[in-house]
C-alpha cells in the first residue's frame, strides 16, 4: 500500500500535503484540540481492502447494505440531507421522499466505493466515462489561460476528475482536509494512483484557529490555485457547500443560500475560463456533460459579474438536481433555518 506523502506519490501531491500539514500545525498552536478519533481511518482501511478484491457490482451491493443500515440505526445523522432534499422536491409524498433519500444514501456509498477502488492500479476509471460535448472543455483549455471547472457534490464527481487525469490530463482538485489526518492521506493516496492532484484546504483548522491563522491557511491554498491557473492548468471546485462560512447569499431553488463565489472571482482575476461540468451516475457508468463556458466581462464591476456568473451556474445545477435528487449529496444544511416569527 502506498499513501500520499511518501516519495512514490506525485511531486505535486507531496507539496500540497506539506502545505496542509504546515497549516494544520499553525492552527494547533492557537489552542488545544481534542485528539482525532482513528475509527474513521480504520473503518476506511477495512472497507478499502474489501473493495480492492471484489467486483464493482458486489462492492456496490455491499454499499447498499451499509446505506440501509445507516438509515435504520442512525437516521437523525442524515436530517440535514433530508432537509436539503425536501427543499428540492417539496411536493414529493412521504413514500416517494423516503425512496429518494434511500437511493441518495446508496449512491453516496457508491461514491465512496469509487474512491476506494482508485487505490488499485487495475481500475479503468476513464473507461467508465461517456463524455458529451468534450469540446466545451477542451476549446477553452487550448487558449492557455487556465480553466476553472465548476461542479458540485453530485453523481460521480470523483470519477470524472480521476478519469481525466488517468488519461494524461492535469486537473487539480480543491478539497477539504478530512479528519483524522491519516484518513486524508489515505484518500489522497488513492486519488494519486489516478494522477489526481489535491490542493488541501483545512476547514477545521480555519474554524478552530484565530482569524490570523485562518487567513494564513486560506491564503496558502489560494496561492496554489492561482499558480495552477496562471500556468494554464485546470482546477476543479465544487460550489454547493459553504465550507468556510463566508459564502454570499444567492438564490438557489427559490431561496437565498450561502454560496462560495471564490472560484468565479479567481477565474475573472486570472482570465481563466469558467466551465460547468456535471457528472451523472448511470448505473455503473458515468455520463460527463461539460456545458459551454460561462462568459464574463472582465471590465464590469467584479462583484456584480461574479454574482451573475454564479447565478447562471446554479441554474444549470438546479436542473440536474431536480431531475436526479438521488444523486446530490450534501450532508450539511444548505439553506439557513427560518428565523422564528
């Protein structure tokens, strides 16, 4: 087994892990932190060892059983997911809604199976992908100004990034640091087998540290994003989770939701193209749909243009989520709770 951070990992990944550890260390000096439980790491390792030896169909079947068990023994842990889905399908009757939630959690376990299978060199990630209108992505890439791929936690987002890189592409991924650190390194190691470069952002350290520490950690991650784009590269960012808590309220499914707009702001600052890509789960295959790039006016007031571009992207996402609510996996509450009357 090879985990990220060792010499056998791609150089870019080792650099990004160093940034993550340095940022985490800075946050730790701001105050004491409870020791991270190692249970998630050992659970992941056990599941990964099973996925590596089973056919994909059998792994997905086991994932379904895990999902069903979770819904049975810890249903309250999924309340934020239910609230998000109820906002998306408000008219679904109770029976239909329960079926949507069950399929959603099952699909989520399939996504984790996809990540775990990446640690095996036998995995043909790209061979599972059916791409429509690839020119919507490759044409902006040819301009050499960089591309910001905007996506969400939907369908097979992990497979899309890994599949592109496994065929020689170079797409970096901005990702939240997981706890414990060994789990994050293990996941990065699996992605590294598919040549996925990860730019970590330690959200927990930013929230636990003082404002100066938070700015330092965020700046380290953003410098890497700028470096990728200015070299003509590609960065993939999901915008359906407000990780840091500084998102702007933008209408999403008819109600204001905190949306991180930094990806669009960075694209305009660097002159990079903005290309929304949605990856649908289609049985054991993946349907990748790059949409035409969202054009912007670099001379317009930037904040106004950032919001306009974001609204266009969210409209595309709304359509996909409405048609496939069982493929949208956000486990934190998206919309703020209504204030009491």
